[in-house]
């Protein structure tokens, strides 16, 4: 009897352990984590580069089903997709899902940037940024954006026979954001910033995509330099504010410096101001430049769409006196052009996808996502789903004629929920103003191949060189 009892005493825990492990592993999504550290990163990054990432993901779905595990950027990851997945990722409780970025992002941008912090700091910093970036406050900066676009056309388009669109659009969006965020214009200071920011962006991806380590180090070095320059600006703006020589809303830095709570304490520390101003510039200039570049590409490929945009923009131009700036009301009239922007972002989202991190064991679609694992979302999976957007490969701005026809949680170029891009309104202003002046003043055609890739940001392979000539006014 005693022997039986002892055997039982040993067997019961083993049986319980085995059945728990079996249950646990059964619920973990299918797939493979691949070779340690490398996992599927190289295959996925290669697919992004070759512009076959959607197919790469569809192949996974065919093989493993809608929820699967893999390893990206050295971390165990669960890939999920579809409307319910987007809702799960973007609208989940922040105490269950946190934001997750490659480690190099935090190293380069610092640990107090919006993408690294979680509630309640995320809410406090985000609210401060959004009070400046919300439509009601951005209205007053349309004149500045208008001025920058005209200056840009004078320098980079006027008298030219060819223009390589992406690099010049990056300069334009950089200048617009600099004038709004930093309150300074073209000159030596801007050139230093432009160099530093480009190097920081390169540094971001150097580690995740295995570029030479020197590139990452350059990113880090330039980040220190850019943050030092912004810190000096913070100091200058504070002195000006105290001397009443500046209005709080003249630029983002002055605005953030001027914010105090009811006890008179600054809402953001200087470190938070510096890191989040840098983040906003980095998050904003390349993405917006990419969207404008792809609209220019689409307008060259789609003459009917181009004619409709031109007609809408010429109506607005006719209502303006010579040299008069566009206004908020003018932008509200650009309804068709905005649909073209939306359709461009549907088919060519500048940001392919992103990550969240499970802060606790969490379930999705019957599967377990273990604590600490990444969750990977990808915009094209719903953007190009024919059950959500019929004939998804057809460029059809009219699909956005009725806002209600866009299925919920399906169009996510700006992400969604509490972490949705706070710069979306600024991006709208930059894009519509740029398209207004370009389309009413110039005609163009593509003079190289139509190919594009993701490195990992979307870009035409040759930067989109175009042949340009002034538009003959009818
Ligand atoms: C067409 C242009 C843009 C696109 C497509 C875009 C896209 C995105 C996406 C996909 C995210 C991640 C959302 C998430 O994880 O849920 C994001 C976050 C962010 N974007 Fe943008 N963005 C654009 C322009 C801008 C601009 C102009 C600014 C600057 C003012 C900006 C600042 C930010 C910031 C600060 C975040 C982090 C938000 C947070 O974590 O709470 N973006 N953006």
C-alpha cells in the first residue's frame, strides 16, 4: 500500500505538469520561432526590401492560419491580422499591452519619448503634444505651411526639367515641421538639424536591419548633438517667454515650455520636451514626404484622378487673390483631393506595421500570447483585403466618398486608439497645401521605373525622378 502511495505521490505532479504543458503549448499559436536571435527577421526584412512583405505574410497565413508565432528582431512574436486584430492591438487596455519598439529607438531617442513611456506619463505627455497639434490650434499655422511650400517650389521646382521627388519632399516637410516645432527657418541651424536627423533615422534601423555598426553609432552621436541643440532652444525660448518676448503658441517648444499645472509646476520636464520634440520631427517628416511622393506618383499614373484633383484645386485657386495664402476653409473644400490622399495611404501606407508587448498572459482568438512576447500588426493586411475594400489593387479615391463605407478598424495608416499618430492633422495640412501648389503650377510624368521598396520605410527605388514643366493655364 505504502509503495502504491509513494508512486502515486510522484506520478500525480508529473501528470499535472504534463497536462498543463500540453494545454499551454496547445494554445500557443502555431509556427516556429526559428534560429535563436535571428528567427525570421532576415526573411521578413528581405521581403520588405523586395516589396513582397504582404505575400510573405499571406504565405504564413496559408501555412499556419490567422494567428501564428515567429521571431522578429530577436523577440518571440505573435502575428495577428484583420479587423478584430486591429481592434485588439489598438484599443486594448494599456496595462495589458504596451508599445514596443526596437531597442535602438529608445537608445537614440531616449527613455522619455512618447513611444517608450506608458500610462499615466504617456497620457500627460501626449495631451501636451496634442494641445498643440489638434486641428483648432493648427489652423493658425496654415499660412506658415503655405509660405514654406511656395519657397520650396521656387528653389526646387522652378526652371527645372527633372525633379527627384522624395529627397526634395523630405526637405519640404522638414522645413515645415522645423518652422512649426522649432520656430526657425532655413539657414545654418536648419542644415545642422537636417543632417543630424537623417543620421538618426539611419541609426534607428541600423541594428534591426543589420547595417554596419558605424551607422548606429553615427545615429547615437547625432542624437546627442540634436538633443543638445534642442536643449539650447528650450533655454532660449524660456528666456524669451519670461521677458514676454514670445507668444506661447508661436512654436511647439515655446508652447511646451509655457505649460504649467494648477500648482504652477511645469507639465513636462526639459528632458521630456527635448525628446518629444525630436520624436515629433523624426516621426513626421519622412512619413509625410513619402505620402506626398506617392500622391505625385499616382497622379502621374492616373490621368482621370489627376484631372479631378486639378479641377478642385483650380476652383480654389480662382477664389484667391494673387499671393494670398490658403486658409483652413480652403482645405475643407479639398474633399476629392483628401480622398486621393486616403486612397494613397491605403495602398501605400508609409509605415508597414508595428509592435505591442504583452504585459501579461493574454488571449486572442483562442490562442495564448505569453507575457513578454511581441504582437505584430501590419496595415496592408486590412488595407488590401477585398472583403473590406473591394478590388483592393484598384486606385479608387471614390471608395471614400461616404465615410461610413470604411469598415471599422480597417484603415490604419496612422495606427489607432490612444497611441494613434498625433501628427495626422499636421500631415493633412502639409499634404493638401503641397498638392494644391504643385498640381496648379506644374505637370509631370515619371521618367524612371515605377518600383518601390521598404527599407523599412516605403520609398520609390530611385527616389521618383520626374520630368516637370509649368502648367499652361487655360
Ligand atoms: C502621413 C504622415 C504620417 C503617418 C503615416 C504616421 C504614422 C504613424 C503611425 C502608424 C504611428 C504608430 C501608431 C501606433 O502605434 O498605434 C505614429 C505614431 C506617432 N506619430 Fe505619426 N505619422 C505621420 C505623421 C506624423 C507627424 C507629422 C508627426 C509630428 C507632429 C507625427 C508624430 C507621431 C508621434 C509623436 C507618434 C507616437 C504616438 C504615441 O506613441 O502616442 N507623425 N505615426
